[in-house]
C-alpha cells in the first residue's frame, strides 16, 4: 500500500528527473545523450509507480487523473529528433568525429567506397557470376526477353488504380480503361514505340 509520505517523495523524484531531462535536452554531447536515455527510463519507471498509486485510490480518480503524465509523453515524442540525432561517428581510422562537416564526409566516403567499382578483371567477374546459381530457366528467360505486345500494355493499364497517376494530358487511367475499345490501338502503339526506343538506348530511360 502507498503512504502519503511515500507518494510525496515519489513526486519530488519525478520533478527532479524532469528538470534533469530538460537540461540534458539542450546538450549535444554523446555523454549527455546517453544520460538522457537513462533519465527517461527512470521517469517511465516512476510514472508507472505513480499510475499504480492512482489505480489503488479508486477507479474514478484513475479516470480523472490518468492523463497527468501527458506532458512528459508529449515531450518524449518531441525529443525524437534529439534522440535520433547523429552526434558523431567513427571514421575509417577509428577516430570519433563530431564536427558536422567531418561527419558528412565520413558518411559520403563510406558510401562512395561501397558503391564504387574497383575495376575488377573480366576473369574475376566471370568467376563470381559463374558461382551464382541459375534462378531463371531457359523458357522463362525467352519469355522475359520477348518483345512487348499489345496485351502487355492493356494488362498494365487495367492494373492501374483508375483514379491515380494522371498523365500530362490530365486524363486518368479510368478514361483509357473505359474507352480502350476506341483508343486502345493508338495508346498501345505509342507505348510500344517508347519501349522499343528505350530498349535500343538505355540512356533514354534517364530522361
């Protein structure tokens, strides 16, 4: 059971942790970020105890006072940016970098390295590709490489959400679906021509 003095001490502890959390929220050091996480966990534990107290008082009181911690949880949600903020990072030499420009450089250099080619020889490339098990059968490959036909265009069009993805002309997919019998041949001809051009010149897909 809860005594009045014990509950008062609990309130003082909660207020003290709130003030500590407020102070830590203005810091940008890694140490203070870790300390803020500890304080938040302590507050959650104390608030749980406080909730148990109100539950023991009465159901009516619990319904009336159950939102007394709203400010804390709102502040906790508002502190997501602080919690997720990158305060620093180790570079390739194991040095901890905290300056914004250097942190950006570490990220850039890392992804530049993993997404850049090391110019392997054709022999090495063949050795790697030969070790990859075949997932597509010859029949499936022939189907995938066959030229597109009108039925492919129609199937793709009718799979579209009727009211989404309007074109440059402002017409929705619904228009072409409803009047396919009238405009289908012309639409299919335009699409198939575009696909043929892109197949011949892959760089055109970047436009």
